[in-house]
C-alpha cells in the first residue's frame, strides 16, 4: 500500500537491524487519515470472505480494526493482554511469547463475544514471529469459530512469522512487507501489491 | 446522546450500585457504528475549539478518539499505561490512581507527540473519580500545551469526578450521564442534552 510505505519511509525510525519504530502514526500517535485507508484496504481485500467479526489485540491494532469493522459493518473485539493467570471460566485464554521483550503474556477474550458461527478476520499492527496471530488463532479455535485470514499493517519479512503462517495455509495480507532494516534503511519486499 | 443511552439500557450490565459493564460495545467488543456516532458527536461539540490533537488512554478510549480525530482532521495520541517506573527523559509521566482497582498506574506520553502549540481535546470512555483525566491534564501541563476540554462517553454522575473537573472550570461534555445504578437499573441524569 503506497501511502503506508511512503509514511514508513518518511517517519519510521530504524532502531536496529530488527526494530522499526512507527510511534508517530501507528503505535502511540495515530494518523487517523492513514489508518482510515489501512482499515478500508483490509475491508476491500476481505470483502468476499463473509466476515462476521474482527479480532485484534490491544492497543495498536484497534484503530485499523475499527476502521475495517466500520467499513465491513461488523463488530471488533480486542483481546486483552494480562500479566498473570487469573482462572476465569468466562474467558478464552492463550499464551503469546514475545521474542523481542523476552516475556510471555496471556491474551484473553470473553466467551460472550465469539461464537461457533463467527467468521473472523484477525488484524494486527505488526507481524514478526507470528506468535500473537497464533494466540488469536488458538482463541478462535477454542470458540469453535472460523478464521478467514489475517490482515497485517507492517510485516517484518526478514522474520519467520509470515512464512510460518502461510505454510499452514493461512491467508495473510500485509499492507507493507519490510524486507530489510540493514544499514538503518527500510527496504520493502517488492513483489507485493501496492 | 440518544443512541448511546439506548445501547446502555439494552446491553449494559449493572454489576453493583457503582459498576456498569459495557463490554459488548465499548470496553472489549466495539460497536463500530455506534463509536462512529460517538466520535462524530465529540467532533461536533468541540468543532470551534481549534483542536490540534486528541489525547486518550489505551485501550477503550482509542475507538471514539480515532473517529473524532478522523472527523476533525487531527492526530490521536494514546497514553500508555505502565505498572512500574522506568526513568525515561523522553516521556511525560503522570500517576493515575484507580479507586475501583485500588492501584496506582503510571501513564506516559512521548515528548515527541505533544508540544506547547497544541490545543488538546481529552477523550475517555468512562468518567468516575476523574483521576485519569487529571493525569492526562498533568501531562498536557508538563508539555506546556493547552487543554480545550474533555469528551466522555459515559459519566458516572453519582461519583465526584465530573463535579470536581467542572468546578475547576474545565469543559466536560459527557454523552451519557448515569445518575444511578441502584436496584440493578440504569437511570440517566435527565437535564443533559440528547
């Protein structure tokens, strides 16, 4: 997606060969106009998938998910992150390991908001190792619901999450795939659609 | 706001005389159509205030803030919640005490995203004791920026945050003011505009 890639080039900050900071429009400050385009693009790509609900994780996934939900006319559920296990029969729970932060968090979704009839689009801000998506998939499976695919704002193409998910047959649509952050420079994977 | 009050009556769950659960459209699942109306209503009420930025707190404030920001054509910044103090000169930090959870959290905003020129609208999902708004006001003051007022989705009119803020001369616009949750029933304060 052209507007997104231009924004990444303009405002993204390459902190290391693996860390891209996009706090100015996605992870802390939200560029509302850009996130509207992002959400609408997810809606366009998955418009024929019969989606009944969007599932994301707080907090950075909420703005693009909201806009996709608004466009598709479906509700958005954001999974909550939790540090510690509190046993609660009303929740679907999954563990998500962050290789960056070297910690495992629980994510949880109330059983009230996912049902076996749901056809769910997962949306998240970043895809690196794919652990967050796997956690959301676990929750969807627990609910007996179906996943129709995954919409990602920025995929780190040099990490293995995207390949791992696609190898499982999961449809993953990333609006920007960063091929490399080497030498402080963002290089996109070029075969992806704009 | 009529649509919001109807949704609260229809789906809100009164857990006690002080706790109203609205997980089905605001705090966990997001009703995108309703949050669009909510955000647009904040934008309408503050359209002449010269707003340059919207400030909220993750996570439930993000959807209505995003929609207000989109309508007003300004960016949205969401303050991050943190459990522990990590000294960081790049952050504005404030403490927010939750009487409900009996804990104090830090909220923080990067210095990159607030400046002395900013005229800021605060938006939050709930107003009870007003501690979150005071924390956001502290951060705005630290940045030397101006606050033009506060937009609240649901105010608990039986707690003292709304009066405390209005007594300070702060403009507070709440789209629904709950006067009482007694006997398991939601009663709205009726003098408020619909």
